[in-house]
């Protein structure tokens, strides 16, 4: 008994020490601390807000010894600042055992958004959080989960439950991954690498966005299991050259986003001062000056250490700087993309091919006919067409005919119960966007891993409540669709 207690203390202490070492090395600056009056104390206790410019170390350590873990689905128990994915604790034990002090208030994924609102300038926060036009698609994508209630089963011995799943021949530690997030490295320092690293350590997939600011080759070196997502023009020669670059870099999964023939109408961007290219207006200057941790810790640090960020991965060649007029030119011709292009990609791309952003069952059938291995049902997080159905609204119908096609769902997932509802209705896997983006902004790779651990713990706990040991045991019999309440 005593021995076990001592081990527990040692592990907790070791976790705290490695967390501290990781943050000192990796960040040299603590964006989360000091976000509000109460947080200022954390800056002093945990990480003094110093060393922004003087820190030369790589922001994301890459312990090569751990690399195998990502593809085997095994926990990366020793990752600094990241409790082992298989370390599952109750919420009461959580803060004492494995949670770094600075994350103590981050108990659920929604907490990350609330905290990020204080850390990020309104224009950046809103760019991430916002939806299109009235916000109906954003709300609907999320509210759809509340239309289902659980019908749990009891006394089934769930002591051996396991959140791992297999997808495209790989075993992942949990049934969720990180969706593509454009501009991540302008929101969190080296954001694409941070997301890739956290996903590698937690043994879940991460999809690199076409609108990312770090070379896809570098992201692949960080996480050889990362997937690539493309925004494509309807010009097959340009597409072919991009496909060849992605294949040469070693990627094995290529995602074509279909729901972006043009950019969604996001009026909130204009209201808060966000524009692309970014215009340095008095409003932008004021917001930046009043959010120095983002300005210095993300923007200044990026420019000083890596130069002006470019759209590195939209085409076969390096794209224009993010802050130039060229960034607009970069997205033309996407409304020409058609299924013919997908057929041609299928002939050229040897790996897994997915189409993201589908909602209509007919489109899913066409994607299958073109040779896609999977589809991602998505409203782009409610950022494109307003008033679209939620992925969950069409999931049962599509799942009934899915056959070998892998069904992935995103948009609005925030809880373990949401993940389980999607899986019970026939999804093979789910993705999340905003929560991991905010987590990266607040706490780097350790922050993202913390968010992932929260979600994984929720799933693990819910499996016990529902009476399942494997996620594959889930089915629609665990749910009831609730009639709308008047
Ligand atoms: C800041 C931000 C950037 C995004 N960039 C891309 C992108 O480059 N490509 C893409 O296919 N989807 C992109 N998405 C959509 C996400 O991949 C994902 O579909 C969506 O965020 C899921 O909804 P959720 O944020 O509610 O989890 C982006 C979403 C956000 C919030």
C-alpha cells in the first residue's frame, strides 16, 4: 500500500518536473498565464513572462525515441507536459495527479475557448470562433447532438474498456483527430508543428491544412502520420504537381476539401478588423498592442525567428506571404473544382483519399464512385454555407449505405458524449477543430494534449456508463432521437 502511494507521488512529481522543463524549453513564454487578473499570478508562479526574443530553442522538442508510439496507438507516457494517453483519472483526482498547474481551470473543451477569448485579440479570436452569416449552421451543427439521448446498459463488466480504434490500417489511441486548421501558425506560435506534435504524442491523427504556414515537409518530419488537406483549383496540371509534392514528402492520406468553392460570408471578420491580407489599421494596432502576449509570443517571435509567414502548402511551390495581396490570388479558381478532378487525383494518388465537407447522401455515393476511401461529413464548423443541415442530421442515412467507405464526422463536437453519439450513429471517426486550435494558442503542444486527454477521459468514462468495452460495440440502440420540444 505504502509502495503504491509512493509510486503515485513519484509519478506526479516527475510529471510536474518534466512539464516545467518542457515549457521552459519549448515556449520561453507563457501565453496562457496572465490572460486575466487572476492569471497574472500564474505567470509569476509558473512561468515568468520573459525571454520572448532571447529564447533560441526549438519550440517543439522532437524526442525521436518516442516516434514509434504515434503509429502503434501506444501511449507516450514520458512525453513532457503530457500525461500518458492511457492515464485515465477521475475529474476529482485530475488536478492533483496529472494536470499542470496552469491548466487547472481547463476542465472541459469549452473552457479553452473561454480562456482564449482573453488571450487572443478579438479579430483573431473571432476568426477562429465565428461562423458564417447568422451563425445558424454553427449552432445547428452543435445543437444536433442534443437531439439524441442515451439508453445506457448496466452491469456488464466494463473494467477492460479501451478507447482505441483502427482506421486505414492504423490503430489510434482514441476515435478523434485534429481537423485541418488554416493559419494555425498565426494563432499559436509554430501552430502547425504544435498540433502535429501533440497528435503524434497522443497517437491520434492530425490533418495539415492547405492554408498552413509551415512547409508540409517539415510537418511530416515532426509527425510522419500527419494527413494532408488540399484546397484545389479546377486546374488538373496544378493539382497533379501538388499531389506529387505531397506524395514525395511521404504523406499517406490526401484530403480534398469540397465545401470551399468560395469563402464563406463571415461578416464578423470585417467587424473585428480581420482581413486577408491583414491590413494594419488603427483597430488592428490597438488590438495587437492590448494583447502583447499574442503580438510578441506569436507574431513578433515568428517574424524574428522565421521571417514573414507564407502560405507554404497550397500549391506545389511556395505560396505568397500571408500578409500580401497575393494571398487572395492564391484562392481563385476553386469554384471550378469538379468530380472529374477527383477521379484524376484517384488515378495519381496511391494512398488514402478522402473528401471533406460533404453532406448530401448523393455526393457521398459519387465520392465512392470516384474511388474515395472515406468522406468527412462536415459543415466546415459552420463557416461556409449558412443554414446547412448538421452532419449528425444525415449521418444515419449515409451510414446505412456506407459499405467499406470510412465515415468521419466533424463540426460542433465538444464532449465525449458527442463523439459517442456520432460513433453510435455509424461514424468511424470524428475530428475537432476549434478546441484544439484554442488549446494550441493557450498552451502549445502540452495544451493540445491536455484537451485531448480531457476528451479521451470523457469517452472512457461514458463507455462505462453505457456498458461497452469497445467503441465498436456502439450502435443506434444506445440512442433515442428526441422529438423537438415545443
Ligand atoms: C480557424 C479555422 C481554420 C480552418 N481551416 C480549414 C482549412 O484550412 N481546411 C479545411 O478543410 N477546413 C478548415 N476548417 C474547418 C475544420 O477543419 C473543421 O471542419 C471544423 O473546425 C470542425 O468544427 P469545430 O471547429 O466545431 O470542431 C477550419 C476551421 C477553423 C475554426
